[in-house]
C-alpha cells in the first residue's frame, strides 16, 4: 500500500478574499489563504488552484467542473450542491468539511484525504482514485459507480447504505468501518479486507444459514 503524500502548503500564506484572487480572464489562484467567507453561486469551470488553503469557507452551489487542484487544503468548509466533475486533484486534503451531495464524477484524484468529513449522498461515478484516504468520515448512501481505484483506505468510516456498482473492492480494507447495509455485487467483494462481523453480514447476501456444530 502506497503512502499518501500530504499537500505542500506553507504555514503562512497571504490572506485574500475570493473576489480579490479570482479573475475570469486569468483563472488561476495560487499561494493564498482564503478564509471566513461565503462564495456564492459561480460557474467557474477550468479554474486552477495551486498551493491554496481554504478555512471556514462556504461554497454555495459552486460549479468547479474541469478544475485543477494541486497542493490544496480545505479546512472546516461547507459545500452546498457543489460540482467537481471532470476535475483533477493531486495532493488535496478535505478536513472537517461538509460535502453532502457533492459530485466527484469523472474525476482523477491522487493523494487525496477526506478526514472527519460528512459526505452523505456524495457521488464518485466513473472516476479514477489513487492513494486516497477516507478517514473517520460519514459516507451514508454515497455512490461509487464503476471506479478505477488503487491504494484506497477507509478508516473508521460510516458507509451505511453506500452503493458500490461495478466497482471492485479487491485489496481495499473496510474492516474498521461500519454499516448496517451495503449495496454491492458479490463478485466485487473478492479480495476485500473485512472484519469477522462484516464477513458474516456478507454471508447473508449469499442466503447462507450459519449453524454452530
């Protein structure tokens, strides 16, 4: 299992507002910290973020489709109906963020961390994930559809009601995560790392009756 690389973001960055940083004719934001503000609805596709920290920022119905994010940290941010589809993220961390219903479809995510996040109803459809950690996050009823992924960790996450469609869990450790129900094809479970109690739950999917001799 490869080790995830942390975002290379200096401790001290210039503080700017989003409006000060953003220029539609020059769609690059880099080496700044943006904090304690609300960014209202924008359609700003193909925007590039490099070496940026967002702290306590609320993104309202923002469309960042086809965006490029490298060495970016989101801390205690809230995303309302956000779209990251077709985006590329490398060395990005979401820490303590609310991402309910956020779309990560057709994305490429490398060395990305989701820690202490609420991600109910998030969608990761047709995306490619490499060396990504989901750490102590809630992903109730999240969708993982036809993913290509490797070196993925789910650490003490809540996965209740999540759907894994045409997505293999081979080599992926979900043993410390919790769920009452999970939607997944049986073939996709081959090679997954699960706890004993999870293994018994998956046997129910096979319709097997377990008896002690």
